[in-house]
């Protein structure tokens, strides 16, 4: 019984600890969400204010607002491009490290510009503007170079992948269109030798005809007796009764004068 109570107590404390941990995590996530929202809202307000000052206030104040707006826009765009690209391309981690180092100089410049906005001595601020513009251009140029290099790299990967995909699709399309046409079967009786004995003028038919002629000649020879031989010996054979062949000329009849 005491063991059961001990187990139930341990389970109770485990559930309580788990609930406290989950609550802390939820509060931390909510706090980070609120901080992120506040930061974005503050950033939006600052950007809107800088745009208004750059277009609405002439002179030194407007130029300082333009420098801050250009710096913030370039740095934010580069940060988003690198953070998004490093998820798919790990080689951008070095570029992201360089950008973090560049961000230190960017924040220092932004702080300097912000302080000069509240500086009452406009003449001194005007004398510092050429150097501030040069610093801003150098930082924004470096940030833009990193951003466009990362975008060109991603675009190049996309083009290479698309080219490879197009090549594979062309091969597959060619394979789908490749079929062999079976030749038509020859017509029965054409191009094939006919059966022996059925072909006109075949060797077997000619042999049979020759055998029949020889048999008829032998029968005629056997049927002729000694009387026939004697008659042929006494009486000259009639040339008109001789067997005529196609290549022999016909016998001419005798004429009496």
C-alpha cells in the first residue's frame, strides 16, 4: 500500500513539473511573439517617419532621414535574403557571418545618424554629411553585393535544375514516342515457293509428261509387229505421214511433168 502511494505521489509531482515546464515555455513563446510584434511595429513606425521626413523636410534633416532609410532598407533586405537562403544552401553561412560583421558598422552608423537628427547645430551636421554619405554608400554597397550574389546563386541553381529537368523530360518524351512498327505479313502465296506438283511448269510436271510420252512410244513400239516392219522395208515411207516437229520444214509435194 505504501508503495502504491509513493508511486502515485511521484506521478503527481511529475505531472506538476511537466505542467510548470510547459507553462514556462508557453509564456516564453508568447513573450517572444509579443516582442517580435512590438519590434516590427516600431520598425514600421520608424520607416514611415523616415519616409515622411525625407520627403517633407528639406535641408539637413531630410538628408539624414534619406541616409537612414536607405541604410535600413538595404540591411533588412540583405538579412532576409541570407537567412532565407542559408536554410537551403549551407554555403551561405559564411556570407551570413560577413553580414553580421557588416551589421555592426550599420548599427553604429544608424546610431550616429539618429543622434545627429537631434543635433541643434545644423552647420556642424552639414559639414559631416559628405563623410556620412560615404559611409552609408560603402555599407549599402557591401550589403547589396551580398544580397545580389546570393540571389544570383539561387537563380543559377534553379536554372541548372530546370535544364536538367528539361533534358530528362526530352529523353522520356522520346522514349514514349519510340515504338517499332511490325512489317505486314506477306500475302499467302506471294513470295513463297508453291508446293511441288502444283506449280505450273514445275520440274515434277515436266518429268511426268516426259514419262507419259516415253510410255506411249514404248507401247507403239511394242504394238508394231513383223508385218509392219516388212511393209516398211518394201514400201518407202510416205514423207507426209512422218512425224513433224516444230523446227522442221514441211515436205513439199512431188510434181509430174
